[in-house]
């Protein structure tokens, strides 16, 4: 799954020593940037902390990106066709949202929710 599947463009692809991270953002919105990187990137996290984070990521309990789509089902179908690692198909949640979840190649969990009628009117 490439970031283009979500309508993002790569802003930076940085390799430094043994680290690598990618900054992406929505096309036409240069002020919005999302940094994607494996949990093991960085020198300020101990090996034990990295292991704990890896376990949380594997469970799907640790994530940092929530996105919204005009048509969740169409977006999900596009991501699935692009080979995304599916974590949760579109689901109506008890708390009132309909959402889905995929994992990017670095293991980051991305949750995508259906935009509400109110949110659609404001955009």
C-alpha cells in the first residue's frame, strides 16, 4: 500500500545512520505533515521500551493517525485492492462511528472513519 492510495504525497524520505522515516501529507495541503516510521527509529528509547512498543503496535493498541473519508467503504475497497494490511473491515462501532483500520508497511496503524453528515457540510 503506497501513501498515494490515501491521496497523500511523500514530502520527505529520510535515511540517517540506521534510521529511516517518511513524511507524507495530503496533496494540496502543504501545512499538514504525518511522519511514519518503525517503532525502532530513534536513540532515545531503550531496547525494553522498543519491545513494549512493538508489542502494542502488533496488538493494534498503539496508533497515532486517524483519518476521515467521505465514503469509507469505497476508500476501504481502494486500500484493500492496493494490498493494504487489513486490520479491521468497516465496522459500526458502539460509540457511534463507522471505521476501519489498516497497517502501513512500517507497522503503523491507520484508522479511517466515515465522515459524519455534519463534518461533510463544514468542508
